[in-house]
């Protein structure tokens, strides 16, 4: 079996420090915010897996449809010897690319979760004993130092996760990805597309209430990790379509005036009745917009694939 390497580029206490910084910054500003990455403790990850199977939530199915149908084209266009996946998680979707890349030498999954990286790598190496896996425990929004692997390299950022970044954050992120690319390398980017408002809102406010539970889970994380006394029952899940920004905004809206104590930060946070705490934006894109953002970062949009209903897109971009 080929070796599995794991490199930690984050300090062991980085997650705790980042949570403290995000909660302190986000709950002392107006409007109040928390980043969506804090949804994903073990329970939150289970809830999100359940969301991906809901009839209202189309992005996962749409992206998988493209990967199944277009993976050979993606492989041929990239000619990749190394696949680098940002925010790899379970690496489940990546298997379609791995199957289509017969000349692949190395897979470099990047994630903040060591357990997710180890679990995915163990499964992949059973299936593909000739594959070299070098996992990175890292935050893909920070500066990445990639291992020395053969090119061409394909950097994959799937799932529409780029939509969780605000425009300025996307610009910084895309420029950081561009800095990783050498001649012949490429970026494979997953983006959810602008569509009917009712379809979009339903995807983030399902009838079964799974997304509401997922949204409220961020409060449970803050309670557990920082000793806060949030009561999820004091908040309503809200999903709104912002036509001007062309993004879905998820909020937790206080049902009444209340005060939350967070002993881990020596912080007291007042909420007015009806006040919203923004927990996620999920931007939706148009082809021309993606092309423009890539170009600003020094990347050229060279290939564009959508699912049969034009709900989701995978794009391939190369360094200019």
C-alpha cells in the first residue's frame, strides 16, 4: 500500500482560538454574525448529510450529475497528475474525478478536521492502493504550502462553498489559489447558479425543518465550547433571498428580547426582539460574473459545465 502522509499546518489549539475570535467579533458588531464553518461539529455534519438528501436541496445532486457525466472531460482537459481538494471532508464526490484520472499520482486533501482526513484516506487507499495521499490539516482560506507533487495539478473547490465567502473574501481567496498554480495547473470550481427565488429559498428552508436544526446547531456549538447559555428555542430559522446581492442569507431571529451570557469570553450579548444573527450567506452566480472574478484573480475561464437543468456549474480555469 502506498504511504499516507498527514501534515498539520494549523496549531493544535487553532480551532478553539478561531472560534473565540469569531464569536467575540461577530456578536459585538451590528448586525451580529457568525461564520458558517461553526455549523460543522459531528452533529452538524450529520445534519448536513441529511440536508443533501432532502428533495428541496438540489446542489449536491446537481453537482454529482455533472461529475458523473463530465469527469472524463475534466480529466482530459486538466491532464492532472495531482488532485488537490480544498475543504475535502469525506472526499466522497472526489471519487468520480479519481476514477476518471488514470494517470493520477497524488491526492492532496485539505481540511481542518484530522478525523475526516484520516477516515477518507483510509477508505481511498483500500480502493486505490497505488495512490499517494498527502493530507493537510489546514484552513484553505489561509496561506497554503502544498507538498511537492508532480504536475499538472488540479485544485478542486467543490460544493458551491465559494458562495459562503463575501465578495472581498472571494477575491482574496481566488488570488491565493492563483498563487498556488504553475503553468499547466488548473482550478475546478463548483458554483450554484442564480435561479427562481422559490427554488432557492426552499433549498435553505426545507419543509422537514432539517436546515433549521442545522442552523441552530451553531448555538449549541457556542454553548458547549464557550459555556454560553443560548437556548435554540429562543430563535427562529430564517432564509431570505437578497436580490441585489444575489445570495441566500440565513439568519437566526430572536423571538423575544433576551440576553446571552458567554463565560468563556466574559461576554454578555443582548438581543432585541426580532433581531437577526446572520449565520451564512450563500451567493449564487452567473457565468459572466464567475468569469470576471476569475479574470481579476489572474485566471482564465476555459471550460464550463452545468447539470441538465442549469442549476449548478463546474468551471475549469487556468493561470493567465
